[in-house]
C-alpha cells in the first residue's frame, strides 16, 4: 500500500476526502487519479525501510525515511519491557523444574529408578536463576534466553 506525505508530514494512507487546488472535493479514494492526488498536495512516499525495532527506529524527515540506532535509554527501556514479558515464562519453567525435582526425589527415596537424572534436573534449575537469565540478554534480538528442559533425555536405567 502506497503511503503519501502531505506538506512534508509523516506519510499515511490517503484520507477518504481530498480538497483539490480548485476548491473541489473528492471523496472516493478508489477513483483518485495521480494528478488529483498531486494537486491536493499529497506526494507518494518511498517505502518505509525494514529494520529491527528493538535496535533501530525509522523516522520521516522532510522527504525521506531515516533509520537511527536507538539510544542507551531506549535500549534499556526495551530490555526492561522484555524482562517483564519473560518473567511469567521463567516462573512456569521454575515451577516445572521444581515439580520434576520433587518427583525425581520421591522416586529415589522410594528406591525406584527416577525418570530423569537428578544432575540433569539440577543443571536445568541452575539455568533458571533470574540473574543468569538476565545476563543472557541478546541486544540484537532484544530477547532473553530461557533454556528449557530436554524431556527426551531420560535416565538410561529407567524402566516402566
């Protein structure tokens, strides 16, 4: 969809009504001709460039799109937003890890072979430490790495 700039303002879609230089009004965007659009003061804008919105922003300056890198304050704001978004997932993973740990300990205490090795469960719990996860922030992707558990890696001695 083509965007149009009116009086060098940020490009938008054409309005439903344009006023021509003669004072006449046109109200059917489907029938606007290029000449009428230009006469009403609208200029077709170049396509907005694609960029990673977690590291850059695109602004309209006079007659062109300019891509800027986010400043440190904006990057920190995005990191904080992503951290708030990641917290429920971290909590779910921690709950699953503690439940798996509990089930494994119950099996071990009952002298049964646990489905998962306790060392694997402990390693997973260590990776769910909030300080550790906070340190995994990837600024380029704008996200934290929350490692899941390999549910396919069962205890080799486990039997039904």
